C-alpha cells in the first residue's frame, strides 16, 4: 500500500514547507537553516524529497537550503506549457529573487542539473556556484548522444516518451511501478529501499505529474531540428562564469561518466569534477555521506554572498 501522494509531497521533517511565486508560476519549496542560499533542484522521476539528506547537512553547516519542486512536479503548479530549459531556468532565477537573495549556489541533479547549467549561462548574476550531479553540460550531452551508441541506448526510454498519451498511462500503471524500475536501473547500488521507492511511486501519482514530467523529455527530443532547440544550444554555448563542481556516480546507469568528459570546456577555469565510486545516478541518495564529503568542502571555497 503506497502512502498518500499529498502526504509525501508535504512530508514532515526538520524543515518548513512554503509556496512562492516566480515567473508567473507557484512553486512548492522546502527550507531548512539560515545563511548563504543553496537551491536544490531535483530530476526525473523524483521531487524535492530527493534532497532530504542535504537539507539537513547543509543547514547544519550554516547554509539556507531550499529544495524546490520543479514546475510540473509535487506541490508546484502543473502548467500546460513551460517545460523547455530556458523557461525552467527563468523559473529558478525568479525563485532565487523571490526568496529575497541576490544569488545562490545551485545544486541540480539530472534534469535539475541541466536547468542549473542553463541558469548559469542565461542568468549568471544569480549563480554563485553550480553543482551538476549526474548531468553533463547540455552541449556535451548532445554530443554524447550523437557520438556514443552506448549513451543512446541508455537514453532510449526518452524516445518512447514521444508517443502521445501512452507513456503517461505506462508511468502510472500498477501504482507507478515503472518509477521504481527506473530508480533501480539507474542506481549503481542496492538503492532504493522499499520505503524510498514507495515514496517516489506515490509522488508520481499526484494528478498530472506523469504528463508534466514526460513533457521535459518530449521537448528535449522534438526540439532537436526546431528553431527553439537551436536557440537553446546557442544560449548555453558560451562557458559559464560561475565556479562549477561536476559530481558523477561511477556506476551511473543513465548517464555514462564518459558523457561528462566534454563539460569542462563550457565551465571556464573554475571547474572541478568528483567521481564517486559505488554509486550510480543518485549519489546524493545512494551514499549521502560520500556525496556531502564532496559537496560541503567545495561550497566552503566559494565567496560568501
């Protein structure tokens, strides 16, 4: 028996839930601690709860940690449009300003990492530093898909998402069992346990989340030959000016470590990379202590806002 979807979205813990408005959209955010702002961006198929360990570790380290439900997920608005990276980047830039801060460190996983790269390119004034987890720079990612058949095979699920209606039904069938399949396939360890898998399955059952989460993938594929896809590639082509930390699980079942290799060219001089052994696509959940041992010292090297 899965937990109630609305209960997992508003899960209790050493944090506070609130709603903020940015870019004409309402966002559910979860906040802990005080100090310099660190904004945490989740990927597919998770939601803010993926950062529950870092909400606590960052707040203990003297930071104001804010985990966001991205547009179309969890307790945030499930809008009919707006799932391209430029719109999502404007969402994040607006959230930082709505939180009353001039800038933040962004920590993004998966799709959240791709959005983080885009924010750093398009809204550099709001980014003090970027931590990209399990996600190369968008241009490097595109090159990896074009050049490496292994990466294309791993990303083949996104091609299946291009069909109308069917993927949404498949994603929620049998209490969103496919969500657990993706988590286990992409993990490089025994993660997730039963309780964790059930939470993510339940969250996918929030009305319209399946459709909105698939819309991210539909834009990514369908935009390739279109003007908006070319405009996006041009928008992120110049190296970002903020310091960048690239974190990757050595056993990532979604994004090959070799697919990350070209990212340094788009990060200027302030680029560092940490590959974590024994974990896959979700290092911040599979081994939170090892992840925090990389994350926290790196953030400490950044100038305080």
